[in-house]
C-alpha cells in the first residue's frame, strides 16, 4: 500500500506540473504571437525553440516545485529568520547602529558609537552652516559662532536607541543640542551692523533738471532678545532646517513728507556749492565741488527742518580724506566727521554757498636722533614740552638714546580754536621781528622782544586764544628767599597764544608795569628780554590787539623750527635775504 500511495502522489504531482505548464503555455500564447509578429523581421523567431525554451521551462518547473513544496518553503523561511537573527545579533554584540539611521543628515548606520561621534563632530565643525534670514537677506554662520553646541555622544546614543526603525525607509534622530547664551547674544549684537537698516527720512533728488521730493521709508532693526528666544526654544528645528529667522523691528522715519521744505531745498541745491578744507599749519586751502545730484542726496528732513544726511555724505567725505594723504605724505591728515557735519548743517540752515572745514592731523611718533634732548625735540617739532610729557606717561624724558621712539600728540592741540584763514602773524625769533598778514598782504611789521635764553619763547604754530586789556604776569624766580613776595607785573593788551604748562600762558603784550612801579614801554624791543612772551611797543601792541581775531594763527619760526607756510617762508627770506 505504501509503494502504491507514493507512486500515486508522484503521479498526481506530475499531472499538476503538466497542467500548470499547459496553463502557462496557453497564457503566454498571445504574447508569443505578438512578439513573433514584431520580431520575425529581426530573425528572432527561434525564441520558441532550442535551448532558450528548454531553459525557461526548467526554471518555471523549478519555481513551481519550490512554491508548492511545504518543506522547502519552511526551510527558506527558517533560513531568512536565521540570517535576520544573525544580522541583529551582530549589531547588538558589536554595538553598531542599525542601518538607515541619520542625524544632522549624516548617515551613521552601521557605525559604532565612536565612529558615529567622529562623523557627527566632523560634519558639525566643517560642513554644517546656519542661514540667518531676514526676507531675501541671508548670512551664513557656523553653529559654534552663534553659540550652538552639539553633544555628539548623546546623539549617537539616541541613534542606537532607534533600533530597526530605520528599515527599510530610513529614520532621522534629533541631535542633542544646547545654546551658549553669551556667545549667541554677543554674535547677534555684533551682527546688527550688517542687519540694521536705518530709516530713510524724507529727502530729495535732482532729476530732469529739477528737485523732487523723496518720501521717507521705514528702517529695520534686529531684535536680539526675540531672536535669542527663538534660538533657545526651537534649537533643534533651527539646526535641522539650517535656518534661523531673525526677528526684526520696524523703525519709522522722523519725517515722511518732503513737501514742507521743498522750496528751501531747491534754493540750496540750485546754487553752486563749494567745500573748503583749510590747513592752518601750512596755510593752504583745498577746495572741493560737487554736483547738484550729490548735493540733493545729502539733504534730509529732521526734527528741526533741513539737515545733512550723513549716510550719503560720508562716502564723499572719505574720498576727500584719502586725497589729503598721497603715498608720499609723512603725516596723516583728516577731516573730523562730527565737526564737519556740524559745519555742513550750519551751512544748510543758513543757505550758504560754501563751507570752511578744518584739516586736522593724527598723532605721530618721533625717533630720537644724535644730539636730541626732550626739550630740543619740543622746539624742533613745535609741540610744547608738557604735551610731549603727557603723551609719554611714566617715561623719563631726561634719559634718551638714539633710536628711542617717542609719542607725539597731534599738532592740533596747539591750535584748538577754529582758525581764521585770512589772517596770520609770523614771528621770527632769530631776528626779533614780527609781521602780520591779511589776505596775503602785509598789515603790520615791527620789532619785538621775545623770551630770554633762560625762558625762551617756544617756536611752533599757535593761535590767539584770549584777549585781556590788562593781564597779570609773574615768575617764581622773583620770589624772596623765603618764597614770599613773589614778583608780579601788569601787561597791557595781552593776547594769550600757548600754554607753557597748564594754567601758565605766553602771549603778545605791550607795555609792562613792574612790581617796583617802573614802567617798561617797549624800549627793550629788538632783543630777548621777556620771560617767554612776545612784547612790542605799547601802541603797536594795541593795534595788533584790535586787529587779531580770536583764532588768528601765529607762526613762530627760528633756526630750530623752519617756516611751515608760504608767508612764513616769505618773512624768513626777506629778513635773511634768501
């Protein structure tokens, strides 16, 4: 019975395979016919015969046999389960992250923890960028620059904890992050110079040969507090998206309507306008002109009416500063922006056609030469000795060596007031003479008496700082042995011009009333006689006093300090016959 049953089962399976084959053949017949019609012209009709057909039938029978044999199916399933368990076990034993797991868009599947940490740190430091966004404006920044910190180890642990959830389509784990508040806040505060847009007050433009008004526009200002709040609350979202939306505040302009001042602006722009830069040390004026288009762009409406728009004026100013310093220049000259702005606003308010700007000098350095002493350096450079002391605090100026470098303050410290461009006084210490000029023409000329060798008058560029019809003078050298009854005298028509030390000023004066009642009326002029002042006969001193405005420049020349201006050179040449 067993043999019979086995033969019967084998016969049944054979019949089933045969029927299945016939069914597949019948099902494939239409496709064969179609292919035969398309491929006959290509010599491919042999698809129905030969080795290809036999191979296909064998493979088809093998597939049918496998899928209809329970033992084989169970065996295949078991094999798959074993492979899967080996796969899982190998990852668990080796501590590797399962495949298809990502963090920060970095594929860290199949890595162990240390490999994942290294990959995450490398991407964080060298590849990752955060886009700071305000509308269509963007700034790229490294995460660390904005205070973002990645805990790569905890992120790798989270990736291990994802298990098999990445199969088959992949999974991203959230990075473990923190924010360093101080670093982030400081970065955002520094970023304001790039992000902030100043509001545009109503202004004007010269177009088609006429002035037209330009309405004011809102500005934008970075709100660092709100941006920090977003960064701290949405740290993971910011990092995963690579994007931080900046919180901006809208700043309205002071004035939006240009019409109320259109007439005044038109009057100012329609006239030719010149800017004059005056250098009181060399007595030279540099003149700059501008176009109506530029002049119109410099105007805006502030709280008090027409004023200077610094943002459009600044580029012009910077260009002129550069022109003051050619490559061959040994000193750096400049125009002070705040001072210049004040004078421009005054010119705009007064509807002036020109403005006089002061050319200034930067601090310099002096290299000590053979034979130099600190006091001789003062007389050579024209900078009062006490100012050199102040510029070199803690330094013993009595001990100098060749090659030592001293700081020299700006020469402008000796000319603190607005200079008077059309007047100049030149004193020649070597020849004890003085000449005064107005608009380049000689106004006065006479002999003077300067300081004695023990109390010399300092050469340099100074200016008239004060006017006193009577001023008190004195010297500690006239005190008694006890230090009492110090001598003092009265000077007439005194004009201060520089401080010897703070609070003690040398200047011009006429007659002197001595402590003993004696009167010096100027009979000693023509020789060194004073304690540092420049004395003239009383009538001459009175004329100079009445003529010299506050701010008039005084150029004191000597063999130690050469003439700085053309007028100084003219006096030197006339006196010395050069």
